């Protein structure tokens, strides 16, 4: 089940295929495009129809 449609700004996520990016904070979620600011990679726009982000806990 893809939870991307429920992501809201401020939520913490990880990218399932890029664990080295670290935890990211959702900036926006519009029309299937999720913008996330990752700690180790910076701001990335993800196609939410192709990649299911994973909710993360803040360590």
C-alpha cells in the first residue's frame, strides 16, 4: 500500500532505495510529487506514483 498520498509537510520519511540520504522532512505533496529535504542529500522531488516513501522516527 502506497502511503504517499497521506504525507504532509513536516512528516519524516526515508527513501527505500537511497538509505544513505538519511531521514528527510516532507516539504510539500502536490499531485503525486513529494518534495523532501533529506539530511544527507538536500531537497529532492520524488514521483510518488513510482516510489513509496517510508515513515521514519526522528532519532
